[in-house]
C-alpha cells in the first residue's frame, strides 16, 4: 500500500519543480531550439530549391548555348559555302577571262604571223623576181653575147611563132 | 511493456531459481559451511537476523529521509537531507541526520521519531497517531533531492544546448546538441505532428519537457549510486503529477467538438447515450490515470527485478557462501540483461507517455468532420489499443 499512496510532500515539490523546469525550458530552451531547427530546415529547403533552380537555369543556359552554337555553326557553313561559291565564281570568271585573253592573244599572234608571213612572202617574191630578172639578164646577156647565138635565138623564136 | 516485462521476469525468475537450486545442491555436498560471516554481510535483516528481501526491495523503491550510501544499522553512511514538517505548533526544519538512523528522537516544536522510515509525533514517549495524521510533511526527501538534481541536470543540458543553437545559427549540430537534436525532431515529427496535426507547435514545450523529464529520470534511476538510484519515475506521486498536468492541458485546450463527443456522441440514439456518456466521462479521467499507472508500474517493476536478483544472492548466501557466490554469477548476468532491457524501457516509457499525451491533445483540439466520424473513432482506437499492450 505504501507504494501507491502519493506522498503530499513529493507531490508539492514535483508540482513546483516541474512547473519551474517547464517555464524556464519553454522560454529559454524549447523556443530558441525549435525556432533554430525550423529556421535551419527552411534554410536547407531554400538552399536545395535554389540549387535546383540554378541547375534548371544552367540547363536552360546550356540548351540555349547549344542552340546558339548550332546557329553559329549553320551560319559558318553558309558563309563557307558562300565563300566557296564566290571563290569558284571568281576562279571561273578569271579562267574565262584568261581564256578569252589567251584566245585573243593567240588570234593576234596568228594574225601577226599571217602578216609577217605575207610580208615575208611578198619580200621573197620580190627577191625571187629580182633574182629571176638578174638570172634572166645574165642568161640574156649570155645568149646575146655572140652574133651567132643571137641568130640562133631569133631563128628559134621565129620557128616557134607559126603564122596561122 | 509491463506485460512483457512481467512475463519475462517470471520466466527469468523461474530459470534463476532452478539454476540456483541446482548449484546449491552441488555446492552443498562439498562447500556447506554456514558461517556467521555470511549472515553479517546481508543487508536489511529482520529482528531475528534473517535476511528479508521484501523489506530490502520496499525500502529501495520507496522514499526515505536521508540518502543512504552504504553500510547498515548504526554504521550506515547516508547523506543527511532537510526534514520540513508543519503541524499545529508551527514549522519544524531539521536535518535527517538528527534521527541517527532511528536511534534518537528529534525534539523541536514536537518530538519526532523515525519509525520504519516514517516520521511519527511522539508525546510522553508514546507515538501519537492522531497528531501524526495531521502532520504536513514537505521534507526534501531522497526523491525530492533526486528531483532537484534532475531538474538542474535538465536545465543545464537544455540551456547549454539552446546556447549552442544560438552560437551556431544555420550550422550543423555539434556535441551534445547533435545527440539531443534527433530526439527533439523525433518528438516533433513522430509524436506531435502525427498525433496532434497542424496545431502541434502549441504543445511542443510541454511534450518535450515531459519526454526529457521522464527519460532523464528513468536513466538516473538506473544509476545505482548518488546522484542516481532514486526510484523517481517509479513513484506514484511523480507519475500522478505528470498525468494531472496532461489532464489540465487537455481541459484547457478542449473544444466544443470534444465535449459533444463525450456528452452526446453524434449519431447515437438517446437511450444508448445513457450508458455511453458515463463511460466516456469515466474515460476522460481514466486516460491520465492509466498514463500514471503505466509509467509507475513499468519503472518500479524494473527496479524490483534488479533488486530481486540481488536478493537471491543473500538468500542463498545465508544457506552457504558457495551457493551465494554461485547465484551471484547468475544474478549479475541476469541483472545486466535486465539493465539493457531497462535502458530500452526508459526510452520507451518516456516515448509512450509523450505519445499518448499528444494523442489526447490531438483529440481535444480536433475539429469535427461529421462525415468521417466512424473512421475517426476507429483511427484513434487502434494506436491506443496497441500502446495499451505496452
């Protein structure tokens, strides 16, 4: 029976002590501790969320970067293609021009050659004529050097001329 | 838990007894030499000099005016504690050492005598029972002293933890703080939030105070020597005050919905209410009463088991030294095992008391959802029923 009979003194001291512990701990321990824990949890949550947000931003940035890069690459390709085209065009034009020039020069050369040739032929002809005249002169001189010969020639020529 | 503990204790006692009898029969054959030494060693002898286990246990789990350290009778060493008595003749304050372990009467405004650990008023050399009844005893007994020590311990622990929270804002917990924080979060998340709901914050200071008060005092009770050793949480007065605080907080926070469910359970015919309302009303008082009994019985049972095992040593020691030594090995082994059980019980009972208090607070502030009333009754009944097994 002794065990289950609450002693009045202990009840009194328990009420006083427990109330004091409760009030002191409530004000100076539980409130700051719970506030701090809550604050820290919120801080951690916020940090995690901002990390997530940063990751999301990074991902967006990365994808936009990639897009820009792809665009740049495409642009580069276009520019390169354009450049190649321009180059080809320039080369082709140059080639065409060169060909035309070459043709022209060849034609000119050919013309010059022709002219030179003609001049040469003309001169040759003139020289040949001079030579022929000289030779003929010499031959004539030879053939008309003696009387006898002159007679022979005249006779031959007369023979040749047949009067019809 | 008390159920399991008592079951276990019965089993272990039977085994211990069996082994003890066996070892006795072995030792008796070649080590039976009853000496005066063995009887002198035993504590708490009755007048006839025989060892009385019941008396030893009752003394150890009960309260006393001095804090007994070692020795017995007139050679006992005890820490003297103040005795505060109030009677018609006025207030008397003196130290418990004045009794000289019951050998002398203390003469103040009354004459007091220490008899069987109780202070009696003596008139003309005879105990006056009528005057003793009127005595108001506010002495700083062993349990009150233990209460004060634990109060300082609690204040020291939690004020220093609170300080380290202030010094380390936003940083990870460190030292004592990192040991306490999981417990605080456990009480908050697993006890308060789940049982009370979104309004849990209001009840947190009380729940935390009760939890750590019971836990720390349970652990102190497991320490065999000063400043531990007092069976504080196994004292009915302490348990009763704690349960009363819970009841007061239930009443202070209960809403109309709570009382309607007690006086006029909605959806129940009037003639059933005649039976149901008294039962519900009884339940209001019975719940804290059961809280008190559960804590008291669990902690006291743990102390009784440990003391019973040690008593076995002296009971067999009186028969023969050998038997006493043989049983000592077993008793110590079982007490170590029970010590670990008690560590678990120390936490478990603190948890159960806090959880049930939180559930009663939750029920008191619950707003009506009449469509789900049946489900609610079911939801509440189940965890309570489970805990009642503990």
